């Protein structure tokens, strides 16, 4: 389990890679390439049959990675992910069942919200950092900018439609702590084992707040 809080994990880098891993053999070199580029907090989504195995492989072989799991939808997902070595969790939405399981397992969580009501419900549970999802489909950076004052004290990690073209629009907002995106690990680069390209893109993403 992670010794880091979700705030500390989100502050490791401006971008949290959102990874869909189909080929287990690519998991470790992919994680190594991302970490080499400065992106240490990695979200492996539960969207493929090898996702849990990939999490275990990265947790065991890439000490520089803070490995997380995405697409948590049930309490069983939480348990299986913790057993696989996940150090933080990400959910597309916000439910008591998932949050209860995560709290019982001491798994730092980044649950998804799309409305002020959901954000307020999460805040009632003591959460201060939330995933805004799907970000672009829900109005993007202007929505989060509008939320900053009435939802003061909450920080967000927008995910969904975030790319190298609009990431800085989010990252310059006072209530955005980081963004989640898949552009740092292009599918063709993964398929071709082009780890140098992924490291280069990761370095560019790591410097988004200073460029």
C-alpha cells in the first residue's frame, strides 16, 4: 500500500498517465519509460483481461512507479486491485460501496464527479481531491473555473478528453492539481515498443507547468 496520500500522489507530476494495457509483456517497459520521463503516478485501467497482472508486474519490477488502478466500479474491484499491488485507486464515479471498500483497505482514492452535487457529496465524506470526468464532455476548463469559488477547498484532476493541446488550460486553474490523460502513451508506440518516444512525450508532459 502507498505511504503517500492522494494529494501527494497527484503532486508527483502534472500528468497521471491513463493506461489501457492489452499485452502483459509491455507493462513493465511501458512503466519504465513513463517513469524515466518523470511521470511516476500511473493509472492502469481495469479495461483488459491482463490489467491486474500488469499492476502486479509493475508493482514488483518498477520501484520508481506509484502504481494505481482505474475504472474501479465495485468493492470486489477494490479488493482485487489491492491484492495485485495497487497503491491508489481511481473511479469513474462516486459510490459509497467503492469508497467504503477503499477506506477499509486504506487505499487512497480519486473518485470521479461530474456535477457540483456529486462534488459536495464527496466533500461530505472528507474528500478534498476529486477526478472531474469526463472533463471535456462536461464543459472542460471553463466549468472547473466556474466551480473554483463556490466549491472552494476542493481540487480536481480532470480526465477524459484531456490532451497535450488543452492540458495547460486545466493546469493553470487554481483548483486543478493535475490532469489525467492517455496521450503520453500512444497506442502505436506501445505496440511497436517505442519506449524512447514515450519517454520523450513524458518529459514534455512533466514540464507542462514550467514550460
